[in-house]
C-alpha cells in the first residue's frame, strides 16, 4: 500500500511538471506572437532617421485656435515616445509640415423636436514628412482625420470625458460657443495628432 501511495505521488509530480512545461511552451508562443503583431517600441523607419523638426501647423479652415494646439500635441507625441527626437530645423533628419484643412460637425442623434442632441466632430489635416537635406517625401496625405462625438446641453447627458487621452496634457480649444464643442475639438485634435505621429514612426 505504501508503494502504491508513493507511485501515486510520483505520478502527480510528473503530471504537474508536464503541465508546467506545456504552459511554458504556450506562453513562449504567445509572447512571440505579440512581438510579431507589432508589440514593439522599435520604429519601422530607417535607422538613419533619428530626429524630426515639427513646423508650426497652418490653418486653412474657417475656424480659429486649431493650429497651435495641434502643433503642440504632435510635438508632445514625438517627445513622449522618443523614437524620433524633436530637434531644430538645422539639425533634423526629417521635417514635418502640416495644415488644418477642415472642421466639420454632423448630427448623430435628434430629439422629438428634431434638435441635435449629439454631434460628431471631424477635423481634417494635410501633412507632409520629408528629408530635410534632400527634400525626399516619405509620406504625404490630405485626408488625415481626428474625430470624436459629443452631446449637446439639450440632450441632458454629459460629454465630460476624453477617450484614450490624459486630460492634464490637453489644452482646451476656446473658439466655439459651447464648452462641449470646445472639448470635442480638443479631443479631435488629439486624435489627429496621434494619427500623424503613428503614420510617421510606423509607416509600414
């Protein structure tokens, strides 16, 4: 009986070790898959690109107070990330130039009196990133967008949120008649800055 008990314990130990080995293999494959799916801090840009100059954005939209917050947000993205260091024009490998092309609102939901209770806010920009010394364009687009939605005061719902952004870093736009729209414009600019940043450091 004692021998049977010993063999039983040994069997349990062996099975436990096998399960541990299987889990190790599974976790190794899992993390390898994560690495292959873009979970990396390495840039897909050529190694020769180390620095970038961000020119002040221009504003060709009908609204004001959009260009400066966008410029600051784009610079902050690169500074916090570190894959491309922000540098003066004279020493930068790359130059980023951009313009705010359009600000648009579209009604999403309405009340019984056909008043808009929720808007979608879309800001469209044009961007070009090029080599400073040669002028070679790495990427260029006139349809880069940032968008968000917000509730009007008539809806009775709060839009006091910023999805995926740290509010402490976000300068609020002050050019619109309601605080709800100002905050929505700020968030749309933040989303636009993120899109510009990712298209630059991860072009492939």
